[in-house]
């Protein structure tokens, strides 16, 4: 009888556990959600939209084209997270890079790991590709400007209420002259 009771208890526990499985609902990626109050996809999207708008509205592109008779070339450097939480900056940086490419008035070159991977491929081609298709060294497009930035946060709390202020700053600097030609800013404030 103990065995039958044990099996019955296991079956009941199994049915209870199966009934507690999470329910998933698919929503439009543009839907604003804020479950925890921390940085999320809505903040990332709002940041990239604001920075894109600010960067393309500024006159630095026209000034450069007028002076040099060519499109400026940008490389994206580091966006340093100095906030109190983990923030993946790659999501809004990818949005900015996509806008640069799609607009066509600015040229974009690779940085960091992607550039290193391209250089590794070029090195491999020197030994393994046919002479007609090998890509030569020394033909990379040099960047005129570097885009860099920071994310900062200020947290204020009292009892059960919390305020989080995020400030995202990007700057575009002329690599040759060290002149900052554009600075963008986007702030978010959340009450939790």
C-alpha cells in the first residue's frame, strides 16, 4: 500500500508542477515594457533614436564635405558603462551603425574584434587564396572620426521608492586634430 501511495503522490506532484509552467505571450518588439525598472530594450531604442537624430541634424557632416570634398569616415570606439548596473551598449550602437550605413552620407569602418577578424582573414588569404583574389594589405579605409561615449546613472531611494537617472553621452572626435565636432546626449529617468 505504501508503494501505491508513493506513486499517487508522485503523479499529483507531477501534475501540479506541469500546471505551473510559464505562459509566454509574443508581443511587438516596439511595445514598451518595464518590468524591473532597470535599463531595457525601450531605453536602448530611445537612446539610439535620439542620438541618430542629433548626429545627423548637426552640421559637422556638411562642414567636412565642404572642406575635403568627400564623405566623412567614422569608426565606433568604446561606449563605457559607468552606471550602477550591467548595460549592453552593443544594441543601441548597432542601431546607430545601421543608421549611418543606411543614410549613406557617412562611411563606417569596423573596429575592435570585427576589424581583427577581418585582418585575420586577410592574413590567411596571403597564404591560401589564389593570386587573382587575394586581398592586399595596406588598403584599409582610415577613419576621420571616432565615436565614443559613456553611460552614467544616479540612483536615489527612500523607503520603498526609487528614482534612477540615466545619462548617455556620445562624442565624435576628429582623429587627426583631436577636435570634438559633435556631442550628443540622451537622459532617462525612472520612478520605481
